[in-house]
């Protein structure tokens, strides 16, 4: 019973974060997988969240289906597919401790990137960088997304300098990650993660995801975003550190 309470306590917070991200607090959902990985194995955590992300993606795609950059998608998606394959091979060949360690590193790097970005200290590709750079960023985005549903930083590194209009940026982001999440479905199936138990947990948590998405839309206009984001990313560093500790002390 205690284990169930701990899992659902962590899971509800993780899913609320994905909902808030879809509702307007972009980036905070990247904490969901590392957080849930404190309660279950990293691969299982990502597998439970994947169906929820797929459903949430549908809303974004419908909303921005007319505003997207086809060239960016054509360059980055093939790379993302390759990165997803790499992430699958990594998860299928290494230990749970190694996956937890990589997840911890991704968490810390992502949080550090976002904190630096909020202070205008970021690494970004030039706005006229060649398609090969976009392809490589796509590979990195696919790999980190497969491991931790954390593909946003590599995507932003190549796309943000292009200064797309807000609707086109949001639409391109929505379609890119909707396709990426669907591409991850066969990989998680091959890892044997679409079990009855995992899908049941996804279904139980789905209403929380939907409600929190609408809550995000409401809250984003009323909450101080600066303090909220800073707290989330600092917490993400702490969670990443805990995962690294667990990876090095795993027996």
C-alpha cells in the first residue's frame, strides 16, 4: 500500500507537469519522466507517460495544423527517427542503473540549459546553419526523447535562431513531437513496455493529464512564470542528482 501511495503521489505530480506544459508552461513537462523514475524503472516511467503524451499531442496538432514549417520537419524528423532507434538500442542493451544515470545527466543538462537560456546564455546554431546541423539536432532530440521524453533542447538549438512567428514555432513544435512520440511507440513495444499494468496506469492518469492541461491554460495568465520556471528547473537538477546517486549505488 505504501508503495502504491508513493507511486501515485509521484505519478500525479509528473502528469500534472505534462499537462501544465501542454497548457502553456513550455518545458516543465521535461521533469515528468525523471520524477516518475524515482518510483519505477526509467523505461517503465517513460512507457507509462507515452500514451498520455500522444493524447495531449493531438490537441496541439489540431490547434496548429495550419501553422508549421515543412522544411524544418523534413530535415529534423529523419534524424529524430535515427535517434529514437539509437535510444531504443541503448535501453535494450544496458542496465537499469545505466539508464537511470543517463536520465539523471539529461535532467541536469536540460535544467542547466533552460536556466542559462532564461539569462540569455545559450548555445544556439546560427540562423543560417546548414541542414546537416538540423539533422544532427534531430538525432539528438530523438535520442533524448526516447530515453526521457526530453527532446526539446536539441530542437530549440536549431529552430529558435530561425525566429519563426509564434504560431509557426508552436505548430512546428507540436507536429514534430507528435510524430516523434508516435515513432517511439514501436520502440517501447519492442522493449515489452506496453503491458497491461503500464497501460492501466496510463489510463488511470489520463483524466489528470486532461484537467491539468486546461489548468495550465488558466494558470499561465495568472502565475509569475519567472519564479515558477526557476523553481521547476532547480528541482529538476535535484531529481537528476538523485537519479545519478541511485545509478552509482545500484546493486
